[in-house]
C-alpha cells in the first residue's frame, strides 16, 4: 500500500503490525513451553493439575492474539481507505 501511495503510511499502522508480530511470537513461545512441560511431566508421572496452568497461560496469549488480530484487520482497512483514490 505504501508503494501504491508513493508515501509512507501513518506510524500507528506499522506499530500495529509490529505488536501483532510480537503477540504471534508470544503465542508460539507459550505453545512450546506447554509442549515441553507436558512431555516432561508425562515422563515423571506428575499429576495433570499442573498442566492446566500451562494451558491457561497459552489461552491468555491466544486471547491477546485474537484482540491484536482484530486491531490489525481494522488497521489494514484504514490503510486501504488511505490508499484508494478519491
């Protein structure tokens, strides 16, 4: 869209994309932690209750990802509106 406009978009647009990428990386990290902890607990024969904490942390990260995805979609729509000819 910046190429079509021949000028940079508003800084809030790039900030929203950067934040979205950070949240994606957070979800990936939480998922990896959940997998590692679940496999190590399974090997040790630990009770399942501890695993729920990891799932809850992952669910909170996914919730944040959902909110940021909505913001980025709105940001993309705004960028499109700025790009379209008047």
